């Protein structure tokens, strides 16, 4: 619920979660970048098509997948979960680092494909 309280008893709203310094933007963008990078590389390996061509062929499925990832990330945050617990080697700091690397990797893939005019892989 949008009016949930955090572990400290403070009310957590959409604006708090999605604020510039909130937990939402970087975590969600990182998760989308990790998914996008792995999916794009996998699809390039199997089809030989560049990322933008893949996007043009299945825009609804891509948007639907992104919407599900965003919703699945937002709901726990709006319920007050601060994403602080590690699960084995999967820690919040590792997730942020991997997300940042995926954002850079995905952007680099798009630029290199645009410059070269062909798939990266």
C-alpha cells in the first residue's frame, strides 16, 4: 500500500521511494539493465540481430516484462522493505554494482551497434 510504514515506523510513499535519493530509481533501473543486457546478448547470439531490431520486433513483450519487473520491485519498497538483507553472495551492494555495470554495458552495446551498423556479437 502507498501509505505503508517502514521498519522505523516512518510512513513510506511513492514519492519517498522514487525520490532522487530514494531506493527505487537506481535499484529498478539496475534490475532492468541487468535483464536487458543479458536478454539482448542472448538474443544476439541466437538470432544475430541487433538490439534495436529485436526491440522493434517485440515491443509489447519487452514493455510488459519491464512493467512486471518495475511492479515487482516497487511493491516491497512501498511496503517499507529497504532491500538491506543479503542472500548468500547476493547482497544489496552487489546488486547495485552489477546494475551499474549492466547500465554501462547496455549503453555501450547500443552505441557500438549504432556506430558499426551491425550486431555487437
